């Protein structure tokens, strides 16, 4: 995931901004892991293999890949 994507992403629950935390980057400086955190409600959305999971918490599967 490129960091510029943060400019257009928002929390699916309340439409507020998301901040990147605990980012892991690859050699090309793309984000491959970490969390997106809503600045308003504090909900966390994981980034796995460069893909942000923006499903609401009750719709996510908690099984490992």
C-alpha cells in the first residue's frame, strides 16, 4: 500500500481520518503491515501483505491467513 492512499481512506464507521501506526515497509517504501486507526472512534484496521482490511469489526474473520 502506498502512503498516499491515506489521503483518501476514512473510517467506514464514522467517516473520520485514519492514522497509520506500527507500519512495516518493504524495500520500495510501500506499507506492507501495521494498523490504520480512526482519529475519532479509535477503531483499528489491520494492514496485511500491503492490503488494508477496512471491514467493520463485526464482519472480519479473525482466522490467520
